[in-house]
């Protein structure tokens, strides 16, 4: 494996008496796309928040050799501000606040830059959230529930943008996603988190063919996960 950009070792997080994460370890290499999948309540968002420094773990270590930026679940935009103002907020920690590079990667945002963020569709808002995260030029982009509440064609379009980002800029991706089929076709490697513990890990192909993953997440279907089709329609489910 290439040089580790992110390494989580034995991470444990508690909320009072409740254990949200128990001895979790994972790794993301530079330029790698990795998925973290599992059911609602498994602790996926808690893990992202610990990696991003939002919460402090009880035990374990998080080793980062670059900048990480999180795209939060539910977008969390400033709804009464313009698209461009939302983007510029994402660059608060760096000197370069010109969104030109983001517009090059996500041309639709250039068209929407003067629109009020709260008036956009769900897919457009998710694109703004990704663009805002990219404004800090991260080495690792951590995305919490890319597909939540969006129509399949919108998700396909966003997935294509992530592929381009990874291919053209070598930005590593950590995709936290309940849609296991999407996650396994987009990311070559994945971890399965259940009840706060990593229960499986391996290549996407290995996990997609696992009887346990098939039964729990893919409807028991034995066929391989299909490739994401390109699409640009922007609508919410």
C-alpha cells in the first residue's frame, strides 16, 4: 500500500455509558478511495467526527499526514447566503479564497454562484457542500452520506465528479455511506462498521461477493455490483 495519509488505531468513543466506537482501526493511503459502510447507528458519523477533530476519543490514536476536510451529512449550508459565499467560507483556513479551481472541477457551481443556497435542489446543495470542502485544498475528503435523499441520477453525477477529483488531483476519498452498492462500486477498498466495530474489510470485490454482505446489504443477490452510469439530472428522491 502507498504511504498512509490517515491511520486510525484502536479508536474508542463513548457518549456517557454508551460505547459508540470500540477499538476501531482503519487506514487510507494517499490518493486512495475507501468506503466505510454499515447500517444507521453503526458509528460511521462518530468516526468521521473524531477524524475531523469535532469530538475527542476516549482511547486510540488518529494519525494524519495531510489536510482533511469533511462534507457533513445533510449538507449544512448557510441557506440565506449565495453559493459563492458558501464556497468562500470553506477557505477560511487558507489564503487562497478564489473559487476558480472549484468551478473548473464543478462547472455547474459557476452557473449557480449568485443563487441563494437555500433555493437550490438537493443535488445542487450537495455539490455546493463538496465544493466548499474542496476550497481548503484537502489531501483527504471525508464525505458523510453522499447519496442521502437524492435521486439515483443525481448520485451518479456526483460519483463521477468524485472519480474525476481523485483521478485528476489525487485527492483521497473516505466515503461514509449507507448505500453499500454505491460505495462498493465507487471505492476499490472498504470497511464494514457494525455496532461500533469493524467487522469486515477488504477489496470492494471481496466484500461484494461476501455472503454476509450480500445478505445484510445487497438483498442476497449474487450478481456483482453494477457500474455507476453517467447522468446529470438533478432532482431529489
